[in-house]
C-alpha cells in the first residue's frame, strides 16, 4: 500500500527534495511500519539503517514489548471519544526514554527509567480496558461478524475496477492496491441499493446468487435497525497453566517458604506441617513440570471447523425441561471467540522492557513483576467464548440461552455470567 501511494501520487521527487535518499529511506520507512520481527537476528536484516540504529525500529511498531507511538496515538484518541480515563502518560514516558546498548543482544534499545514501570503497566491495562469496552465489545464483534457475513453473500455482485481496468470482487480487491483504495464505506450503501430483481435468474446458479444478494441486504438492514443477533452469554474455555503462571507459583511458594524460616522459633506443629508441604510443592514445581508445557501455552483461537462443531453441540444440548416448543438448529447459533491480553499473548510484556536507574543511567536491566507489586496480574491472557442467537423473538432467545447453559454443563465450562446461580 505504501509503494502504491508513493507511485500513484508521484512522491519520489517530493521525497528527494526533502533530503530523503531513495530507495534506502523507502526501505527504512516500510521496515519501521512493519517492525523488527526477530529480536535476536544473526545478521542485521535491514538496509535502511545500520545495526547501531536498531532502536529506531521500536518507535512505530515495537515488536519486542508493544510500547510504541501507535499505541500512544490510539489510546489518546479512543479514550477521548469514549469518555474513558487514560491512565497512561505518554509524554512522561518520552521524557524518561533513553537509548542504551544492551549487553544481552548487543543492540541499542529504547529504555525507560525504573520508576516508570508502574506507568507502563497502566498502559497495558488501558489497552485491555479499551478492547473489553470498545474494540472487542460483544455488540461491536457481532456487528463486525454480520457485516462480514453480508459482504460474503454479496461478494459476486460488487465489482471494483483496479489497475489496468481489471475488475475485482470484495474478497479479491486486497490483491490490487488501486482496487483496495476504492473499498470504502460506500460498499455498505451500494449493496443496499442493488436490486435483486434485476439479477438474471434463468439458471439455478443465478437464482442462488439472487438469493445471496437478498440475504446480504436483509443482514445489513438488520444492522441499521439494530436488530442484530442476540447475545446469549459467554463462558471461558479451560486454560492450560502457562509458564508465566507456573513461575508465579514458584515465586509465591519460595516466599512462603522463606517466611516460614524467618519465623521458625514460633512455628507450632501444624504450621511446621504446612511449611513441609510448601517445600514439597516448591520442589515439584520445577523444570520437569515446565518442560511439559510449550513456550506459548495460550489456547489457539478455535478453527472454523471447531466452531461449527460447537454450534451443532449447542443445538443438540436440549435442557431437561425441553425447548418449550422451539426448534433450534446449528444455523441459529453464532459462536465467536474474543482474546484479551497485554499485547504479547500469555506473556508479561514488561519482561521485555529495559530500564535504567538514576545511579547508572547507561546500564540497562529488566524488572520482574514481583519487584513491582503483588497486586499485578498473574495471568496476562484469557479467551471468552461468546454465543449469539440469530432468532431474536423472546421465546427463541430464552430457549437458546437454556441450550447454552446445558452445553456449558456438558463441557464442564463455567455457566454464563447472566445465568450463574448462587452456591
């Protein structure tokens, strides 16, 4: 896309007039947008800037820890428009940012003052809040799903002219940047304005296309009238303990063990037994246990095949009291999975941030979570399985909710929050 914008607007001469060296600076700009993928490259992979300027690749898209101006920008923008409090002060971060050569990998990194670690945790917490309240809000995600569903149905009816006069559909426009730049919000209105009566329907294929267009228009009209698929509830899949969590257990047990030794003179027989059990647990949570789990143990997003199977299971999960005369099929359910994290899957991003202190401003080091606060999260990622009903009448929605509760019980998953009963 960047190459297309430069070429179509004849920006090469403009860039050279402003002192840019082409194509070297073009490569540098694209690499900054893409970010440094390999944190420990054997050979420096970029032509735009030498290895000594590695910190420049952490400004726009920081793949090492996620602290970059892209986040600073959309945090400020989205929090302002959503009326949310932005706890992260990016100007303060910039004030204390410092470039230091890190001995561990021999590269220059953007480091922060040690006292700013809490401010950085606030940044990732703000990111999580934005995703929960806006980016991946349950209404937002189902509307995105319905738009994608409508676009798939109308795919063959929208023609977009690209380079050399070639025509592309909605799904193929991404292969041609000229066509892709024309893929604007107008497509939504364009589908609504199409007349399915004018679509040839002499053959069975053409009749199917006419039905697809009618279905696409129906879905988009439901979005406009806010008759979107009804949210039934959400549950959490069973999660495998992550290395981060296991290491957290080890830290807590080690501290508990040390505390027992500190107060050994006043230990009674009962607490001595507890201390011995703590020691045994600590010994067992060791490398052999860690080796049983891969580096990234966050559950992968379910495939479309698994979601299809879940929908079939939901339709078959008839509660003991029956359906109340409502017939539900797998096609009546929509299953979406939302993932919330601190930007690095199941890992603590602060582990990849380098800090310096006032005494030694040229020495970079890491700060661990237990050095900051015991109130910080031990888990940095979770998934939610959200279930919706395409039928929106009260009787069908109630029956679908009962199916969801029964499905959760059968799978050993937590009950949806709206249906959780007091114990």
